């Protein structure tokens, strides 16, 4: 009822705004006749002045007065007619306005209005039209909504990536935590939470972040984001061989257009460079460079045996067991391989998963290929008469030539095996790492072959740089 009373008052005000200007024009006709009468008087004075100055004759002055009088009489008749007509028109307009304005307003409201509709607050109107607002304004609205409803998982899931884009990493971590708390089954939320934690710690995969990646792997074993960051974690923890295996597995299963693939390959190259950076002394390398092939092979076996002795002293080194098993398998020494597997089982009697991994390493590691044909008799005689430094340089030149040939024909797997073995024995860690990376580029999908090259480098032990 109050609404209709208010509407009626508004309609009366609208009608009054139309009617009052019409009513104010009632004296318009009389005002016009008074103006005509004053004009008549002025014209008579003008005629008398012209007569006194001799501009017109007396007869002309009389005729002019008579003419002005006729004009005034004609205007007097028009005044009465105009007054009557104007009054009728005004009252017709007033009557029409009094009926039309409220009637038209009522009909229009009944067609488009709804008196039962509640009013809309300013906040509600803002929510109805998000277009044209900045991301900060939209984020502010979302934060206000989350303050009222902190259990809105969709809201937390929306604001978290926005915080990341704005550089508010700590806020993103908190938002992802809330989202995971409310939706613990969402794998993507868990990996995004772990990623935000890594960013917050300047690239360090903390135990908390690692926990969420591990949880994601339990639900989705092949999740690439979780595997990516867990591989980084292995490298940061110093588990280089495990990290290399993790990177190879991820790269081997990745689609070629994966945006993170170049980063994964670069990480693998860094891990391989680290693996090749802690090996025999400079004297070992120089001795290996001057040895015949048979003696050099024996030295490699001695180095692997030394690794076995170290593991007997410290059997908790899982990465060392992996290198040892792979080395004996590559060397084709089945007796020592079986003994190493038995020792590993004794060291880890309850870790069936790790033992299964070692058996897989042993089965997949291919034996070393037969020794390639050596230099000619003339090369041997010439090398025998050379000083040690010149002989070392000649060997390096031969290896460099092999590297150039592989650039021209990278499909020669046997050539890659010889190249990796040569750089390993010579102790040139930079060229070894570069060659491993080049081999990865030549065989990006052949994880088994890349593992074989890694095993070849590991069989001789990681090397130092003798340059």
C-alpha cells in the first residue's frame, strides 16, 4: 500500500510540472493588446511631430491618424478572439495532462515493474557487472566473499593463481592450502600448492613441498609436474644418479611439444655434469691415457672393485649400489654382479622395492661393445716415439675427430659409445657433459641408449679434467 501511495504522489508531482506552466500563460492576450495600444500612442506622437516640423501636410497627418486608429480597432477585435481561443487550448492541455500522465505511468509500470521486488544493495550491483573492473578490484570482491565464506573451495581455487601472477606468493600458498584442505582429492591443487612453495623458497624444494608432490604421485603416478619437481628435489639432495634416472624417465615419456621439456633436458645435462665431476685423480687419468686398451680396462675394473669395497664399509649408499650394479652389468662380469646383488640384499633385506630396482638396472644395462679397431702399426710406432705430452695431444685429436664425425652422422650409436668412453678416460668433464647432451639431442626418445651411455661413463668412474 505504501508503494502505491508513493507512486500516486510522484504522478501528481509529474502532472503539476506539466500543468503549472500552462496556467501561468493566462494573461498573455491582454499583455499583447496593451503593447499594441502603447504602440498606437507612440505613432500618434510621431505624426504630430512630423506635422510641427513641416514634414507632412495637415491633411496627410489627419489621414495617418485615421489609419492608426483603424489598426488599433482591428487589434482590439483580434484580442478578444485570441483570448478565448488561448484559454480553451490551455484547459484542454491541462485536462489531457491530468489524464494522460498518471494513466501512461501506471500502464508502463504494470508492464515492466514489480512492486514485490526487493531493493538491490551497492555490493550486489557491483557483483552483477564485473566488466570494466581491474584485476585488483575483482580480487578485492573475491577476498570480501571469502572473508564471509572461508569454506568456498572454488573461491580459493580462483584467487590462488591470481596471487601467483601478481607476485603475492605467500598469499598464493595460503590460498592453495585452503583449497587443498577443502578438496583433498584434487591432484592439480596439490601440485600447484607444492609449486607455490618452491617459488616462495626461491627454487628450493622443501620437505613440505615434497610432501605434496609425493601425495600427488600417489593419486596420479604419471603426473608430470609432480615428477618434475621431485626430480629437482633429488638433485638438490645430492642423489644425482636417482635424479638422472628421474629426468630420463620424464623426458622419455614427455610429448615433444611439452613446454617444460627444454628445462628438463637442461636439468639432466646439469646433473650429468655433476656426476662427471667427482672421479679419479689427475694422475689416474694421465695413467689411463697412456695405457694400452687391455690395461685401461683392468684399471676400470679396479675402480669398480674399489666402489664395491666402499659400499661394504657404508652399505647405506643406495646411489652407490646403483652405480656398482650398473657397472658390473656393463662390464659383463656376471659373477661380481650376482655377488653385488647378494650384498645389496643383505644391506636392505626389507626393501623389496629397491632390490627390484637394482634387478631392473642389471637387466637393462647392456654390456660394453667389443673394443673398436685400434690405430695402425705406423700410428703405434709413431706414438711410441712421441713425448708423453705430444702423445696425449694426439689421442685428444683422434677423439675430437670422432666427435666431428658424429656431428655429421649422429645415428652411429657405436661411435657415441666410443666417444663417451674416450672423454671419460681422458678426464675431460666439459666435453663429456657436452657429448652426453649431444647424444640426448640425437636420441631424445631412446632412454635405454642414453642410460647405456651413462653406464659407460659410470663404469670408468666419474672423471676430473686433466686440462
